C-alpha cells in the first residue's frame, strides 16, 4: 500500500475552512484529488492556537469559528492533530532557535517558526498557510538551514497559490 503524502495545515486554514472560504475549500479538495493518498496533519502549535482562539471572549466570531473548526477537524475534514514526542520536540525547539536567529522570520513570530519546524519534523511535503510570513520566506535559505539540521523542507503555499499552480 502506498504511503500517503503528508500535508500540514496552519491555524488560519482551519479557520477559513470553518468560515467556508471558497478558495480554501477548493484548495483542500484539489489536494485530495491530486495527491492520492493524502493525509492532512495539524501541527501541535496550530492546535494550541485554535484552542486558545476558541476560549477568547473578546472576539466572539473568532471564538465561534475556532469551536466549529475543532468540532469538524477529524469527523468532517479528516484532519489529524499531532502530538510530538520528546525527541521531536527537542528537534523542533532547536530548529525554532535557529530559524529565529537566522532572520528568516521576524523574531517575534515564534509560532510561525514552530509551525514550519513541526511540519518538517512530521515529514510533511507541504504546509498550507495564509500567513505571509510563512509563504514569503526565502526558500533557499530555509533549505540551507534545514539541511544543516537534517530536516526535510516543506513547500509552503497558500490556497490561492495551489489553485493557480494546479490550474495553469
């Protein structure tokens, strides 16, 4: 049996799916059709962010979207939340330190660094995100850094990018 292609999704993708954003839904469906078999993974940091957003009372709409995403994650969308073991966490923490020190991301964007590192440790081929810090990252420098850490480099793309590339 063929191993599935692993695709990580960022928090903003989960929120857009919950909000029934057409381009995000189309991109996920496109990946399901084109990457058979495919398995969607939710990095630990994305789950933490989603749970934190669901508990915030000062943004009721965001809280509702987050709760909807948490409810639909596995049952409706077939996405799998991931928990890292101690070795994976150590590798991720080292990669995050190196990412933040490299200037590839703004230093304060720790969660973005975590999502990229977790996606790499999970061996995801693709990370889908609407966060410009992630999909605008210098891919060559990221590849160089991750090669030093013996980590695979996930391709980072937005739903719009995926739709454009598959439908040229």
